[in-house]
C-alpha cells in the first residue's frame, strides 16, 4: 500500500485495467458520469499509473487511475 495525494477537489475517478490502447473508453465513462452528475472540470484531467509497463510486461496487470 502507498499513499496517493491529489489536490483537494471533487472528482470522478475510474481505474482502467489492462492495455492503454482503449484508455479512451475509460475517459469516456468518467466524462459521462461527470456530465450525468453535473460535475464541472477544473481543467485538471490526469492519469495516475499505479502499475504499468515499467512495472510489468504483463498488460493484464496494468492499472491506471483516470480522474
């Protein structure tokens, strides 16, 4: 376990699992959720790579937070 510090804000967050080829689908899901719940962007969209290519060569283990 490790601490993850993000700027204080209300955020829609999703964990994308696997290859980054379809990361856009996770972005779309976060955007749709934000729109349905009237959440406004502060122009801060980010990816946090929890487990990625630098950690393992097994894409099924990759985990990326999309906020």
